[in-house]
């Protein structure tokens, strides 16, 4: 090291700030493996691992830091945070409580604590923790978002969800809180008001790129294509190559009838990251619109969308008996009234607890029952050079799992799963009368994008759901649900799979 230059730890922090994750990982790994490793160096290595998406390893590094420095309040906070990322909510709650008992006053710790409580289904306590975070920092944007979302999910009342924001920022002067307000309004079914909030915030903060990107997407959704393109391109001029900017550009170009421009943006991103599922999703839509064969390769429905009936798990006399028990177990977890804000669900609820962490034998049996269909899927698609087959190792792990319950008129907005490889829909209960309607009410559809396109695109493939059926498909594939109008409900379990 040159005298007067940065230490290895300082250099690693600089690399992380610049987004040079691989370099930071190599440097911090050396620090973490040193014979006399410090807790600070372990926490820095954990930060690099977390940035690389390697959360299990980050948790282990943070755990080691707490062993070396058991009285370090920040180490316990960091450990709680990464445990929360992994949905290890019991452990996250305990680690956050330890940091708080040691005197850590940071609102960030209350936010981590609240998220762990929510993941455990402790709704009143989670709300109290979020309010505690805001007491300590009244303009804390993340805490406002989480509190507004929890109030919305508990009440399905947009105005109730906005009340803490009204108190914290009555004049709408704070850019971050304006973004939260717009999110609540948009996902609560008031998109025009959301757009007006964003425009007012841009007038106060003309240089804020986040506001401009949000307004660009809102304008595209509302059919104001010229404004949408202008807003997105204004940010792209100062922040080219940023993923969020590229996503906004693809969205507005597709809405404005400029698929060649959207395809060019998506392909530049794929050149940097060939398995980026957001770029693959946009590229497929644009390729379809211009007649490029890439669409057919990515959306080979016959090969990649595979429904299969699961077998009754061991201990149940029939699949019907198991589904009845599974429905009862899941109903107990559906304590909320409305969907999460940043979610594809509309008109229903989603479990806040990770099903992967459940100790209920009915739910754990589900993960045993899906093993054979997943392995059959991998065997059937085989290997190749496309984004699905090229990642097929013949083994897998389930990354996340949750349940959704739709009410009448409920549906899923068309969406993708950016963090998966394969995604799924497993049907516990289906709206029997709706499924036989001419409009395929309640069916899962594929190929219709979330964003507006000019011209409009319809779905390219449908699957009729049946209780006990598991549908597997690539995570980059646009999929959604046709709304159903009958007085029935529809319950599913969904999960994402990654190669192991």
C-alpha cells in the first residue's frame, strides 16, 4: 500500500460505492480470511456479499462478526437485516431486539424489526415498530412506505394508508415522500392522482431522477406517450446504462409504438447480462412486435410452459384430502385484506410469512410433493444455449414461496419474476364456474406484457387451472390472471426456483 493511500477496507468501500462488486468481493474476502480478522472487516465482506446477491454467505459473515464483537450494536443490526432478507424472521427479530436492548436508537433498526414482525404475522407489533421508526425520523421514506403498505393491506383504504404521510409532509415538499404517496395512490386504484402528485413533486424538484422515472411510467400507463418519452429520455441523458432507466425507456418506447428502440435498449442490457430477466422480458415483447425470431425462442410455450398434477404427499389418502388440509392451513395465514403495494396482485391477499420457513406439516409436505414435477420439468427441457436450458444443472433450490387468495374480480397484473429461473402457480382452489365462461375467467395467461403497447398485444397462451395442478414456466415470461366475476375464490401457492 502506498503511504497516504486508502486502506484495503477504504478501497473496498469505494469499489462498492462505484458498483464494482466483484472487485470489492475479492478484496473483502482477503480481509475476512485474515488470521486476525476484525468484526468490521467481516461486516464489510458481508456488505459485498449482499450486494452480489449472496445473502446466505452474507448472513454467515455477519454471524461471525457478532461472535467476535458480541457487544457491537451495529453488528447485531447488520445481522438482523440480512436475516430479514432471507425471511429468517424469528432470528431477525431476536437479533434486532438484541441491538435495541444494547441501546441502538437508529430508526433503521426499528424498520428491520418491523419487517421481521410482519414476516411472523405480528401485525400490531409490526405497525408499532414502523411508527417508532418514524417517531425517530419523521421523513424516513422507507418506513413511510412500509407503514403505508401495512395499513393498506390491513384496511384496503387508500386514505387511511396516506394519513401518516399527510402528517409528515402536508405540503408535499419532500421528494421521497411524494414518491411513496404516488405509489400508494397508483396501486390503490387512483393512477391519475398519482401522476398529478409526481408532476407536482417534479416542479419542486426538477432534477430528481427517481421522480422523473416514476412519472414516465405513470404517463405511459395513462396513454400520455409524448410526456412519457420526454421524461425517460431526460434521465437517460444523464444516467445512461442504469437498469432502472433502461426499464423506463423500454416501457415508454413500447407504449409509444417504438419497438425497435425498445429492442435496442434491451439487447444492450443483455450484452452485459445475458440472463437478466427484465431485459429478456422486454426483448421478447419488442421482438414480437417487430417480427424478430427471438420472441419464438424465448416464448416457446410448448417447451417451456408445463402443467403437471402433483401426487398426494405421504400421509394423505388422496390429493383431494391433501388440498382440503392445505387450504385450511393457508387460510389461517391470510390475515390481510389487500395486496402489497409493489405486487402484481389486485383484489386479494398475499401471505406475509415465508412458506419456506413454515413448520406446519401440511405446508412442509407441499415442498416434498413438488420435487418430482420440478425434476421432470428440468429433464424435459434438457440443455441448450437459450436462457432456460443454459442454466439447467439438473438440480434446484426453491428461493421464495408464498400464497395468494383472490376474491371475486381479483386478478394478477401481468408481470415477471426478476430473481427466479423458473416460476410457478400451484392451484389449491379454483373458481369452478368462472373457468368455463367464454372469456376464460380465472385462467393463467402468458405473453401479454404489463405495459401498454402500440399496437396492443394479447396473450399468446392460456392454461386452465385445476386444483392440484402445478404450472412451471420461465421467470422472465410475462404472465397474469384473467379476472373472474363469479362469487368464488381462487387460492394458489407460488414459488421461484433457481439452479443449484
